[in-house]
C-alpha cells in the first residue's frame, strides 16, 4: 500500500529541455498569465475567474500537501538556439498529480501549458513522460488517470504518445460556449508499455 504522505517531499524532475520544479509562490507571474490565456482556459474547461490574491494563497499552500504534487514546467535556456526567446528559461505551465487514492495506488493527472506558441513543440509530451515515470518508477503507483475534452485532440495524441490508453467517454461532461462537450477518460498502468 502507498503511504498517504507520498507527496510530502516533492522532487524536482529534469528532462532534455525542461525542469519540473515544485510549483510555489515564485511562479505567480507565469501561473497568473496562464489563467489569462483564453485558449488554456478553454482546453482545461475552466469556467472560474480568479483574483490575484486567490492564486497567491493557492500557490503558497501547495508546499507540503500530501494529496497532490504540482510542478512548474520550466523550459531550460538553449544557448544553441539563435532565437532570443530560447536563450532564457521560461515558465510554460504546470503539471499535476492529484486526487491520490493510496488504497488503490492511483492518482489523477493534468497538465496546462500556455502561451499558445509553446503548443505543438512536444513540451507537453516530454513533461507528461517525466511525471508518469516518476509516478510509477519512484513513487510506486499502479495507475495514473486523466480526462481530456473532445475538442482537444492534440492533447489526446500527446497522452497517447506518452502511453495512455482511452478507456471511455463521458458524454456531455462540459458545457462550453453554448455547446456540450464530451470528456475522454484515459489511463496508464505501471505495467503498460511506455514509448
């Protein structure tokens, strides 16, 4: 059985192009900008509007949580790239393991990246693979599950590239701009093949 304190000490994860560090107050500017991005809000199905004080309080309260792990996705500086935007680190979004069920060794997964110009470059797949590997190989979890809205096929493809399998469809799970949208349920098990 998995400990209920599984996330008490959250690791920093690194990949070839990214650093995933514990999300906290120092990431307010990037988190706030993401919450102002209309496309990011649509893709995550977020109806709520937030005040800066709410986000500051939320970020300050994440440290030491036992039921979730939130990482800031930071693109590492690439001095080899001639484009000046890549010569500095950049906050790209967040990736989260949440809804820990220690009895069933399972957890939920979500990721939100913004601004739009970072989409389609493989950052989501790279961050997803790192967190899934951490969940299975380090934390010893058995199942990681997520939902993706039907109007986001790019995310569904990224999840499939990371090894997630479609398990079902929740019909009309989100009401967005006057239309009902289905949610696709996906999951990955510790023993599933990982690309």
